C-alpha cells in the first residue's frame, strides 16, 4: 500500500461507487489513505474492498440518488465527518433514437445525471466554502462536446455537467476560494455502462471480472489531475480523446454527428 497522502481521518464521498469507475475511484482513494463513503443503490460489491483495506473505514450507504430527497439524506449522514472530497460519478444513459427511447427511463436518467449532481454540487460547494477546504470532482464525458444523435439525452446531460462545473469553478477562482470543482471527461471505457444503456438486465459481472487496464489507467490519471488542479476547470483524459476533441473544432459538425450517429447505432445492436 502506498504511503498515506491525506490528512488523518479525511473522508471522500464517491457516488455510483459499486461498479466501473466509481468502484475504481474507491479502490484508488483507499490506496492513497482516504476513508470512503461509498454511495450506490446496492453497495454489496464493496465488501471486497473492506477486506482488502482493513486499516481504513468504508462507510457504505445504500441510496438511489435519482430520488432528490436522498441528496439531503446523504448530507445529513455525512455532515459531521471531515469530508473534503466529493466525486459525483453516479449516472447512466438511455441509448436509442429520441422518438422511440423510453421517456420514463430518460427522465430518471436526467434526475440522476443532472438534478442530483446539481443538488449535491450546491450542497457541498457551500459546505466546503464554509470550511474553506474541499474539492468536488464531477464526471462528465467527451460526449459533452458534441450533440449525440442516437444517444441524444445522455450527450446533452453530460454537456450540462461540463458547463455547470466549468462556470462554478471559475466563480470559485475569481472569489479566491480554496474550494475547487473539477470536471473530468472520459471517453468510452469497458464497464457495464453500455449494457445498462441498452436496457439489458440479468446477472451483473463482478468488479473483478470487469477490472481492466483502461479503467485503472483512467482512474489513476484523472484522480491525480483533479486533486492537483489549481486553475484548470476540466480535463479530457486520454491522448486519443484529446486528439478527437481537437478535430471537432476543425471538421464540420454535420460530419462529426454522422460518425457519432453510426457509432451509437452500432452500440445499440
């Protein structure tokens, strides 16, 4: 285990903590010496981390954050702990053309991807501001930089996350606050994300089965950048994603959307 880099008794909240990159963030933060407040609808998959890191505390909280009242409940349960980091990672997509995609699922997704993230950001920006200590990491996507036909509502939700976070961080910097809100924009990563986006159900793979180098690399790189950032408001992670984003500023948007549409159609098969 790496040497503890955090203050004693420091706590980090990770939402969407039971799978994919949320699980990866929990593991990496524990490696760095943090205590974790892991939030998910079902936190059972995190039992393995409790055994792997016996010297740190993992507080597991089962909450569905698409219910906005649970944002208040989360703060109520954590306000007396020395929380100095919040990672807003919970989210999912609803794949398919807008006309035929399920409206109820889309609205639930928007509650989680946008309204819940917005509310938690508001609560903890103010909480951290009062302490003059703390950092929020919001997970957006490279999808935030372009309309996404075939996955329209998800792309739009991630654009909201990016623009909201960038504006908030600018305000914090201009106000000479020590608090920061950093937005991370990953590209496609091999997790259960695409299965849920297509509405597939069934037995979920374990985090051990889904663990791969791309997740590990993303988690380590993005966390390192977000924790050290002083004036940067967002990061695109991965050379290929940075290159593709630069290309978006050159090629006509109609061409780019054509490629995105074909990609999303292929994912929906």
